[in-house]
C-alpha cells in the first residue's frame, strides 16, 4: 500500500494505491483519492499488464 499527499493552492489531496496479482498474471490496482479535509473522496481500479524491460 502506498499513500501520497499532494498539496495544492486550493486543497490537500491524499492518494492510497494498493495492488494484487490476479491468476491471469495481470495486476489489479486499487486507488482511493480523498481530500485531507475529508469532504470528498473517489474510488477506482484499473488492470495492468506486466511488461518486459
């Protein structure tokens, strides 16, 4: 799990990212974004494919 805090002129935003590996080999990345004041929040997820580097 990873927490990131962004500071802007209008509001502070906190982002939490976590992921899990699926049986298919893909990674499911969950995100939770909220304002530091707690008056707004958003949730979502995306699928990521492994890449060779």
